[in-house]
C-alpha cells in the first residue's frame, strides 16, 4: 500500500502527464470509433458502402483522429501562446509541468499522425480499387438503379485507374502531397539528422505550410458522397427510394424493406461528407499565425552584441543589450543572425541574471550554424585579453526571440534545491546562481531558497573553464557576504583517462585553497560519477521534513537515472522517517 507521501511524489512526477495522455488516448479512440460506427452501420451510407467497400469506415475513423492530432501538434509549438499561460501568476504548477513537455507531446502527435495517415491512405487505396472493380463488373444496384446511373455522380467511372484517381482529382493529388510532406518532415526529424544537419531539419520541417494547405483543400473535391439522402433509409417505417427517383411505388420488392421506383429518373447523390478540418485546425492555425507574427516582429528590435568572451572548449560568451528586455532566471531564447540566414532560429539558455543590465549566452562550436556565427562575431571584433579570457569589443546586431520559460522557473519555490548540470547543461544554473547572489547582495534573504546543492558534471576538464569565472565569483561573493551556507558546489570530473600531468597537478595542489582543476576557491573536484541514491539520502537527512526540488539539464540517459534515484531515495527517507521528499524536474527545449 502506497503512503500519502509516495502518492504525492508519483502524482507530481507522473500524474499530470499521465492524466493528459489518458485523455488524449480516450479522445483518439472515441473519435475513431464514432466515425467508424457512423460509416459502418448507418443506413444512409448503404449505397456508399456497397460501392466503396469495407475500407470506408477505417478511412473516416482515421481522418477524425488526424484532425485532432493536427490541431494539437500546431498548438504545441505556439511558443508565445504557451509562454503567456506558463508565466501567468494564475497558472497552477500542474499546467506548467504539462507545458514544459510541449515538445514531447508534439512528437507524440507527429507519430500518431503518421499512424493514422498510413491507415487513411491504405483504406482509400482499397476503396478506389473496390469502386473501380464495382463499376467494371456492370453490377445492378438495389431498387433497379443501374451502375451507369450511379457512375455519373461517383468519383470514379469504368475508365478510371488508381493512378488517375490519385493524380487526377483534388482529393487524390492533395493526399499524395500530404504524404510526401509528412515523410520528409518525419525522416528529417530523426535525432541523428536533426543534430548533424540542422538546416535540413529546419527547412523540411517548414513543409508543414504545404501540409496544412493541402489538408484544408483535401476534402474540397467532395470525393466521398452519400448515394442516398436521409429519407432513403431501410427500416423503421421509412422509405428509402424517393431521393433516387422523382416518384416511387410502394410495392414491396423481392428484397425486404425496400420499394420499387415507378421510373428511374435518377436525381443524383448528395455530398454529405463535409470537411471537418476547417473547424479542427482553423483556430490553432490562427493562433500559430499570430504567434509567428509576434516572433517575426522581434527581428526589428535586435539585440546589440557589445562584448564577446572566448572560453576554453571552445566556447564563446556573447553579451548583448536589448531595449525593453525582461527575463527570469533559467529561461532560454532563440537567436537569429541575418548575416548567416534570415530564416534560422537556434535555442540557447540565458546565462545572465535578471538583475544584470545585459543578456548573455554561451555558445559552443557544435554545428555549421554555430561555427559560422563564431566566425561572423570574430569578423566584427577587436581582441583584448583579460583575466576572464580573450575578450572582444564589438558592435554586432542579432535578433532575439524570447525569453521562454522552463522548469527552472520553479526553483525558488523550494527551500532546498539540487541543481545538476552535465557539460553545457550547466548554462541555466549560471543564471540562477548569479540571481541568488544578487538577491543576497541586495539584502533580500526571503526569496524562497535556503540551500542549493550544485552538481557540475564534466567529462573533459577543459569544459569547467566555460563557467569557472562565473561560479568562482558567486562562491567568493557569498563568502564575503557570510552566506556560504546557501550554496554547496560539487564538481565531478567523470572521465580523466589516466592523464598523468593532470593527476600530478592535483596531487601537488591538494592543500591549496584553489582547486587544481576548476580553480574554484574552497571547492575540490570529485572524480567519477556521483552515487545519486547515497547523495540524495544524505541531502534528505540533512534537510528533514522538506520538499526538495531536483533540477537537471543534460542527456536523457542520466535523466532516467536521476528520476529513478529520486524515487528510491524517497522510499528510503520514508523508512528513516526523515520526512523529506525529492521532486524531479528536467529541462526541455
């Protein structure tokens, strides 16, 4: 039997996402089942089922699910719309945690769209084949209406083939284009492609414009028709012939429940499958268009890069100023450099604190765009060497979109927090630690947090140089303010490859106040990976009866380990009656 605290942890960690996924799954099942039932059983679609075949209800059920997921996939990338909700003081933590998983939902909807597109395409391919076969066999339909008469108002005739229907009709051609766009967008979104060839991912992903235009036009060809109207139904005392004939005779035919027409003046079918896509994706597309206009307009108020600092790695810190700029600690932005591309925007975590009069990002060379950006900045710079590193004075403009919220917004809601940054994942915590320092420096001791455990994991000793100056300054200033108890830094070098020079340097400087690897005052580097379970239990016992927030930015594999370690530590702390509980949060952008 789970205790109240364990239930609280499970709900916080998995509750909002699980509930949302269950609602999403239930909606998909309901929409598919409802449309399937409509086209599989209702008598007004009797002729349609006989001509098109058993694939009809599958095509319509999958189309209903496509409408739902196409609407959600658009809303998931409306950054300003989501940020407006996320930053609202009335937004509960449950909703904020859901918004922080917007990209995960975006991917889930994408795979759902792929699945239902396959079902929809295969079902309609079968439908076309069946309909062509139906008319080619010169079958006579119920009530004496001939194949030729029905063919005049159908979407196929005797001379058609699958290819002429696919490429010679509005519905067929737009369906082919939709499939091609979807294939290119999905394949270019694979992790290895996205990270190695970001430009390919970015440009092909914008085929969504063609995708949605074709989606809205897809049903305008009115291919799926009802070959009998509402009055033409079998059973329940309703005649079903008067839609097909001007007049009819109530003489009962050989088929129970039907009548014979006096004459065969065929009135033609009515189009009843009106497109629902307009209603499903119309509003999300309007919201997305407004969102894009807001983002596009920000290029007209660019930030001015006035300073560039080169750190080991290589890593370049850009310091910028922008009119009307406001941010929270730990947020991120998108940068666009018109000298490189007027279309591409790339995400970077802000490393500046809200209390500073500038915004800064740290950029490492990890792709074509970042490499080109570093070259562009170098072309506008005048080098100057300082203690912090090689510094450049320049006047370089760059567009900034944001800032946008992250799970780090909740850091100040916990009295005790554990910040874990792996490699470049340390960036959001540089902003947070500096913000803590500024708050304490101004005499603000009531900002929520009383203790921060900062884990800094690096596989390469040179990476510590990226933020050594920032962390060192924070540690020193907190010591001078007699507030060292607020921060405990735990750097870990996870891979050292038996470097003799480094080991000798560490041994020779073991007694020095400055660490031989990070140069941080009073902080010693630990070798190897932390024992997360042991460390969490220790932290929980030192901070009894406390809700402890764990915030992580780094690789997914380590994230799974941390999530599991929080759960195990909670169980151990409950057995020890410490009363503490860990709540796990991961950065997503």
